[in-house]
């Protein structure tokens, strides 16, 4: 699997930059019209995840893993804030790009470019193994853009609008946005660098605790996580955080998350959903049935990320259009799917030893 992943990485600039992995977006449905999309998100996730798995390899495999990571990180400067600060964008920043490889949607950049976001910033800084000073500078910027600091969120449940949790975006021109998976990744970043503990971290834990306790990841997944949108993916993010950094307020929900993961696992016919749900159960302390990884289809309809315009709408519109296909783009990356398989194999292997 490691060598198959390496084979999909670009070694020179083209539409994709050297070190990146191909990813695809689909308009309107997971099987809609496909366009190549050279975002940094999946390349960052691959580098970050392989960084966590690096210690499982030795000899030539270790060298291959390290080379994949190093090459991926070499592409990241193209997505860094154009002012030079250590925040990162989903798409290229200088010159700015939105919806690459799409003539009509690319006109969007003429009047509005996408601001940097805390999700890509957290993922890429961990992937690069950025120093603690850089991480703390990024954290300070995240806190400056948290909910209620300058203005408040309007498109979440009223019971959560007062919570000063992190917003997805750094840009002042974007509405405050809560996304449960982004928040889980941000807390993961804070714990990774040993800097969790501010009032904004505590507020983010409070918000995730409420999302989970009220099972809104099952009943309203696209509303509480407009950029990931699907219950299996939300559970995966929660379980990864709890499995690595057992935050007490969240760890108390292990049994509930495990029960929901088992129910989804029993009902799904998607190979990759089975993989991430089984990995989630392993992180939650369960022992799901073995998966024959050689038979998993990594080129299927599995969707890990969704670009949903509903996150930009006022609350009524966000509720009405949550999960609505015609304002959504569905993203896939076959190489990242292989990384998820590799991750599952090594997590299960570690628990056997």
C-alpha cells in the first residue's frame, strides 16, 4: 500500500504541483460531473497521517514514507497566506485560485477569494512538523477569529450561538462558521503541540461535547459539519481525537459513539465507510470484525469532504439546504483512501501486539 501511494504522487509541476496527490470534485452528487481539483487538503492529510505512522516502518519502507511526506510538504508554500504568515488555504494563494479547472466558477476569484482556514492550517502545520513558535502564532490568530470575539455566529442552533468556539475561517469577510470535524482537527492540533487550555479550547470542547451528547452527528450531520457532512466521517474525527488525546468531556461518550459506529457499519455497503468506521471502533476500544483490505475499492463513491455553500447562508437557508446536492461539491482522493487503509491496518496491528 505504501508503494502504491508513492506511485500516485506527482514528481513535477503540472496542473498539480510536485509532491501533490490528485483529487477530484463532483458537482451535485457523488457520481456527478468530475473535475480535477488541485487543493492542498488531501496532500496535507496524507503527509500528516503518514507522519503519525512513520514509526511503524523500517529500512526502505521507512525511507519511502519519509520521502512521500517530504515531497508533499514541499508543495505547501503555494498555499500559504500571501503575506507570509503561517496560515494556509484550501487552494493556491499567490495568485489566488478558487474552483480550479472550472471556467465559470473560477470567475468567483475576480470578486472574492476564499480566506485561509483553521482546518488546512492545523493539518499542514502538523504535517510539516512546524516548530512550537509557529504553532503558537497560528493559535493566536485562531483565537482572534473565534466566535463572539468581534461578532457572533448566526447559522447554528440558538443554544450554541453564545459559545466562543473556533470559527472555520480566518477572514473577516466570511461569516463565523462552526464545523464539528474542523473543530475536532483543531483540538487535535492544540493537543499535538501541548497548547490546549485557553478559554477558546474549553469552549470548543464544550461545543463538541454538546454535539455528541445530543447525537447531532447522527441527526444533523450536514448542519453541524457542513464541510464533512456525513455521520461516518464525523465519528471518525471524534474517535481519532478521543483515541489519541482522551479529553475527559469527550471520552465519556465512547460507548455512545461506538454504538452508533456499529449501527452504521452494519447498514453500510460502502467499502471505505467500513474502513473508517472500523478504525473508529478500534480507537474507541472496540474490536470490530477483520476487513479484507485487499478487496476494498479505493476508487469507489466514498466521499470524505464536501464543499457545501449552505455554510455561507443564514440559519434558515443553512437548515433548508443542508445536504442539498445542487449546492454541494463532493471530494475524493484515491491516494488518501489508500492511506486510510494503511492506517486501519497499522492501528489494528498495534492493538494486537
